[in-house]
C-alpha cells in the first residue's frame, strides 16, 4: 500500500492491519514541500513496531524523476493556495500524473511479491470522494482504466488487484473507520494521528498551517466526529477550526 504519512493513507494502514493483511508500505519522496509527512510515516511505523506490529516500509526517492513536474506542491516560486479544498485554485496542487506513477511502481512491487511468494497481492490506496473534484487521478474510472492497462501489460496480473476501500467515502467516514480499526488493534487514536501530516504548507517545525485546502478538509472532518485533531497547528486548534469553518462558509456562498 501507499503510505504518504497523511491522514487517509494512515487510516488505510490501520484498516489493512485490522483486516489481517501482511502489509508492505511504500512512501514516496518526490520533492514535496510538505516532506515532514515522510518523517510522520516513519514515526507511525516505529510506533506499530513498539506495539508488536511489524510492517514493511520502503521509502522511494523520486526527486530526480518528478523534479520537472510543475505543481504548487513541488515547484519553488509557486505558493500553496489557501481556502476550501474544492475551490478552483486548489488545482494548483495537482502534481501531473502523480498517482499513475505511484501506482505503476506499486504494481511492479506487487507482481514481484506475488511471483516470489506465490501469493495473491492487493494494492491498497486511500483515495476518497473528496479528492474527485480537484484530482482526476483519484477518480474510480481512472483506476479502472489503469488496472485494465496493467493487467494487459503484465504476466501474472491475475494475482494482483487494486483495493480502494474509501473511494466512495469522505474524510469523516475515513476517521470513523480508523477509530474502529485502531480500537480493534489496541492502539491509541491520538498517537496514530499525531504521527501524520495533511498540511501542504507546514512551518519549519512541522506544525500545520490550518489554511491550505487539505488542512481545511481535515479540520472539518475531525470536528464532524467530535474530536480535536492531535497534530499541532501554528495558531492552535481553536483558531484552525474557526478558519476552516469560515473557509467552508465562503465556499458555500460562492457556489
């Protein structure tokens, strides 16, 4: 599975473990400005190990391969936009063809594991319906087409499949599911999600800005399930929540 170190993929990791899978996580370093997410992914892998849960973890360096791709998330001189997640300016955070690149690498790993261990392999991704408006490479039809192409282009593909358990859900349903998974594993919810990053523009200390579209979506999701987000916000939780609610109102008024 792909583990970015963000909220969605971390929830997915908990779900896969709760469902009894042997999990190998792949994390990509592709020059993202919010690279603190990589350290958060490592922190959760370490936390799981402390709790007696062993998860394979591979960090793949794609800086040279993706350094030429233009995006607010990777390109110096382009500021990460602020506001509601589904606002038009959030398209600046699209990294061209990112998920195709990531999934292609995972598919190669899955085929290799399937062949060497003579087993079926599931490729799990944490994409969800909240991504569909801005990110075309998070939509169901994209993955249906991609899986079909991979199947045509590889021997042994009958033993590999894509698994998108959150594709019809949203951030709130993901958190509810994560809470169930974490409870069944005997882990601590706040520790798990403190070891994540969703902010596209955290400060040098790794504190979330609370203002990027990804921040706003996450903050509203935590509030919707009656929980305070355990990550640090530059101006504190109360201010972050107030700002996210204001962004939501502005988006609704302009829609």
